[in-house]
């Protein structure tokens, strides 16, 4: 597979060595995913994760646009096609997030921890493409496995659960 230098450069900017960047970039579909995200939104790639969602490989690419807005793109690791787009807000009191909230963060955290016991390492406040709000909890088990549990902020239902295979980069404003 011919990996474009733009993907390797983006990965290296996230803090990986050249050898590791070449190894990660060789992962099937990553180049297609990076290019698909670049076509949709201009900005800086701030985090890249490889997830296992129901036995299927998915990349989660986080990008900060020129206005400082953070976007999250889910991309099928095999096909390189974007399957989901959402924005992140840093403040759960922002109008875009809170307008649909009926479940408190504490209640959503309890739901997530019941589904995946461990310690919450990060909380993200997301606004889906359709305007719905959700909490995404990164939970680390006592065995060190990180699981993402996304909880609908209106209903309290679990939207998605995924296991992290690897992560590169970190947002400066991550809530821990």
C-alpha cells in the first residue's frame, strides 16, 4: 500500500515517531479516511483513534477547524468511508448541547459505568448530525482496557459502545 506523506505527517504531528507513523499509516483504510475528512472540513487533526465497534474496525478522527470548533468523524477502517459526523462542545451548558438534555451527566455516567465498569478518564459533550446531544465517556477497566460508551442525553439509552485499540494525540481541553 502506498501511504501518502500527508497522512504520515499528520500522524507525526500527533506525536508518533516516523517508524510508528509508517506502521499506523499502513493500517488498511487510514489514508482514505484522512482524505475523506480533509474533503469535508479544513483544519488541524488533533486526535486519531482506532476503535473496535461490534467486531468492526473504525477510525475516530478529531479535527479542530479554523474557528476552533472540534469535529469528530467516524470512518470505516476497511472502506475508508465516513459513517458519522458530530461536533464537540467544551461546555455542557452551551445552547447547542443543553437544548436536548433531559439526563444529567451524573445519571449518564452511572448508566455508562453499569455497562462498562471502571474509571471514567474523559467526558465529551457531543452534538450529533441531527442535533441530538450525547455524552461520550472513556472508561478504563481494572485490566487497563479503554471502552467508549456514548449515552443519549435525552433518553439515557446507550447509543454505542466501542473498545479502543490505540490512540494518537490528545485535545488540550480534555476533561479528566
